[in-house]
């Protein structure tokens, strides 16, 4: 019995270099344009038996724009960044360079007062492992890129440092198949590329 979970990265709400921790902004015009451009390839995922999303505005809006009508899942929220919430990485580095260095180097640390990388990966992995298992069951989840990176680290049982080496572009899809404790990454055909 295998489950198929396809993650769809939320469309953009800001230029990539201006990404903020726990960003609550809606889609910007570039994000809407990207959704329209790739919708023909992504709309068929609405046939999934279960449709979820991160609770962020851009994840919910992306899912709705694609016709998924997803159910927001608290476990798929972005990493709790404590006092760094709303900051860019550069802004956090300017304020607390040693704390940011420590956070990037140690997956157990949470100098911002929020959630450590290990806790974040475990939370997202716990959500993945508790999905209802039906043979051939399909799930689609629109999520923040950070959530998808965490899911992949968990699913592949990769070292936590791998999280920093996974690039998830807006509207990219990633599929894992399997069941609790036994996940495989599934790479499929190419979709039209979203603008960088």
C-alpha cells in the first residue's frame, strides 16, 4: 500500500532575494502571472483525494487559484522563527551575526527563540507520516518552499544540513511515495518553467 503526496510550492509574494522568514504577504503580480502560466499543468492535481496547504496567505491563494480548494494544515506552517519573523536573512545577519551563524551551523539551535531546524523537519515529517494510507491514494499539498525542503530531508532521511542545499522554486512540484517511515522521491516529467 503506497501513498502519493505531491507538494506544489506556493507562488511568489516577493522577489526571491527579499524573502522574509514566515512571510504573510499575498501573491504579487509576478506570482499571479506564474500561476496563470503553469496552471494547465498543475490543475490536474486537483483530482487528488485529499488537498492541503500551508496556512500562509500565499499557499492558500495559490491552492485556490489552481482550483484545489485546499484545507489549511497547521503542521505545514513555515518554521517558527521567533524574533526573526518578518526579517530577511540579511536583516537577521545584520542584527545578530553570531546567532545566525550558529543557527545555520547547528540544526538543534534556535537562537531566535522559535523552532530549531530539527524540530521543524520532525513536525513536517510527522504530518507526512500521519496521512491516511489508501492503496494508490493521492494527496496534493501547496506549501512554502521551506516546508517542502523539510519534507524532503525527512522523507529521504538525509542529514539536516541537506536542507540548505535544496532549492525549491515557486510552483515547482515534488512527489514522494510510500508510507510512514518509508518514503521515496519520485521525479516526473517537466512542467513549464516559472520565471526566475
